[in-house]
C-alpha cells in the first residue's frame, strides 16, 4: 500500500473539507489521530468552522476541534506579538528584515495562516547586516543556544543562518537567515533578488515579507532541499494554499517559473508541484510542471516520489509502512548531501553519530 493511501482519511478532508460532515465516529477517531500527528488538526478545525460544519459533526468530536482552534489562535497572537518585539529590536538595522514561512503567513494574513501552528520565527537579513543584526538581538535578550565549538563553526562558516537564538525570558526561538541555502549547497542561490523584491508590512515598520513567488520558492526549497520532514505534509499544505491563492493573479505561473530560473530553484519547485498535484490535487497546469527549469532526470523521478511520499506521510502509525524508517533516513542523508560536499559531509555525519552515541551513554 502506498503512503498516500495509508493517509487517505486525512488526504480526503484536506482535498475536500466538506467531507468532514459525513464521517462517522470510527472515521473521525482515525482522522483526529492522523491530523494531530501531522500538525494539521488546527487547520481542519478552522476550516470546519469557516464552512459552518461544526453543528453537523459528532458531539464528541467538537471539543477536539474547539481546543485545536484555541491553540492555533493563541499561537498566532503570540507570533504577532513576538514579531513586534523583533521589529523593535532591529529598528536600527540598515536594509530590509524579512519574515519567512509561518511568521510571514501570520503577519500578512496569507492563506496558509489559517490554523497554522508555529515552533519558531524565521527572518532573513542581508549578509552584510548579519553582525549588526546579531548584536541588536543580543541586546534585546536573544542568545545563542548552548552549542559546542563545532556547532558554532558549522553554522557560521558553512550554513545560511546563525545558530538558533532563544530569548532568555520568553523562551521564544528565532532563526536568523542570510540566504535560502547553505554556502556549501550543491544548488547555488542568492538572497539579493528576494530582498530587493520584498514587500513592506505597513503595521510593522522595518519588517517585510517576500513577494508571492518568493514565498512559494522558499517553502519549496525548505521542504525539498533541507530535508526537515517532521512537518512535511503541513508544509505541503502551506504550498497548496499559496499556489491556489496566488495563481489567481495574472501571469503567476509564468512569473513563478521565471523566478525559479533566476534563483536557480527549479528542481525543488518541480518536486513541490509534483507532490502537490499527487497528494492534494492542487490545480497546477501541466504545462507549468513540464516547463519547470532544471527538472530531475526522468529515470530518477519514480525513486524520488517514493522517498518524498514516505517523508510526507503523517507520523501516525497508521500512515507508516515497513520501509518508513529507511526512507526517512535516506531523506536525512540526502538533505545533508545537498547541503555540503563529501569532504565536509562525511566528517559531519561521523561527528553527529558520535554525539548521538555519547548522549545515549
């Protein structure tokens, strides 16, 4: 059985939320578990309320959805408040400060924000302003989490971001990026075009969000290049929501392909559109997929589909297969392989394996 088939109860309502009104208790029991494991229960809860379905759902189900909506609302309120603190801390920075991913969706009230859960705030600043940004955040109470000398060198010399910063009082986590991909990545790209096209947030002076095409490309890049699959299906649902909303603009698909070519991100965009089509039936023109720059070789596509399907499956046991662990390990290694050349990758993986062994002892 394919991974998508194993996740069918969840995929059915993601594709057509009105189906929630016809599910019996047994179907809801499985759906609630799959959705919660995928980080999508709040999204379904918000959608059910927006469609006026609450009154048609089983009484034992409604409290779960009410609680999920409350959690999402509180998290969104917290992200908005934290973004204002970031704006205040970085008010003196030369150059734009961009909110990325979930924070951008929440602050700009974009389609993926509905019911979206958050774990941290991501920002993008010009590389030239990185030291100034870090100094300002330190003064405002954000400090690098405890890490050894190797981790510090890993982030500062090779990666596209600073080590994660945590606020000493509030415990909120901030990731400060200066590029979309690591300096050592096999796909070279630059953040300058994204910074130049950023859109200002009127209510938060100094803060910006990427242009619509850049939001899509960054989300695709994060999911299909970085190899962080803990919330793979949630991130794919984000992409689906953006593509459906942004595609109403004239020339969106043409602009998206052109932008992918400019940023050298055609390969992750191809994988994103292919998975959106197969998993969520996103209305993407076949000509757009066929015209995507830098697509993978035809012989490679079936293998990559199987790997990505394993990563996208909800972590709930009902969505897992006998090869789930092996496939996710392969995706983990692939993500690191794309980040750095072999001369850096092999010592890094050995260091990480040794660290895990020490932590287990």
